[in-house]
């Protein structure tokens, strides 16, 4: 999964960076990823065309992935904790 994310300030298709902070400290999923929810397996399959591989995201990883929409790390953490309050 480390190649599944790109910093928002660098979307170069030739540079598959691991999750990292941008100048604004936000995270965004790589737009070239191919996503397929698989309800029968309760997971999200992610295909990385730049480094051909299929990644299995558990429900927990899927939630974190969905929260990486350009939001700052603190917002991602706050939203995740709010979604899991009382569990």
C-alpha cells in the first residue's frame, strides 16, 4: 500500500512516493489508482498501474484511504476517531 498515496504537491506519474506530508501537511490518494470495492470480501482492491500490483485494503485501511482527500493529518485523525467513538 505504500505506493498508493501521493503528496498533494507532487502528482508526477513517474514518482510513486509513500504517504507523505505536503507543504500544507495534507494527504491525497494518487489519482491514477484503480479502485474496486468487493462487498463479498468486505474490502477495497487497489491496483497501482505505475508499479503493477493489487493491494487488499481491510475495512480499517479503506476508511483511512477514503479520508485522504487532501485533508490535513489532524483532520484525518479527528474524523477517524469520531467515526470510531464508542467502539
